[in-house]
C-alpha cells in the first residue's frame, strides 16, 4: 500500500467542496492500495467552444487526482505541491463522464511522479498525463 492514510471517499469529496474541483463536478469514486480514481462530467462547465471536453479540464482532473494521491502518501507535517504537469489528449470526448485514475511512477523522499489516465465512457483512453510533485517539510 502506497498511502500512509486512506480516507473515505466521502471525506475526499467533502474536502473538495467550494473549490474548482466541486465546481467542475469532479467526484472521487474509488481508492485502492496504489490508485485513486475520480470522474468528471463532460458538460457546459468542462467543454471548449467546439463542443469537446476542454484540455484544461482534463488537466484539472489529472492534477486533482495526482495531488490528492500524493498528499495521502506523505507523513503528517509534510505537504506536497505540483512542480510540473503535462498532458497528451489522444481522443476527444463530447458527452458523458470521463474517469481518471492515478498511480505512482516514483515515490521519492523529495519528489514524486504520478501517471494519470483519463478514459471516456467506452473505456477508451482520452488523455494521459504525468504530474511531478515536490514534498515539503513543514517545521
């Protein structure tokens, strides 16, 4: 298990209230020993003018998943912040829900790397992202 603590999905969703995460309709749906999963609706809040899921919305979902997952791996008294994120948009999505899942690639003492894959409702890969996190010690 990579997580040092494993909150309930209800706690994760409650912690996102009144943030961009809740505004876009992102909802945590599963947590396992080495992954975190969430969904996001494809609607007027997340589409670009041409009717497709906005690439920036994909990145918000990806960074949300990776950041929250990273925060669950560190000790109390430590925090995490994003250093870099990239995204490859491989398939457009016009409606429904997308599902993102993150798993760690590297869990170091000062940095972490998380891979996030986003799928459409047909379970086709729509975006793949990589997030690098820095671990901070609060003293």
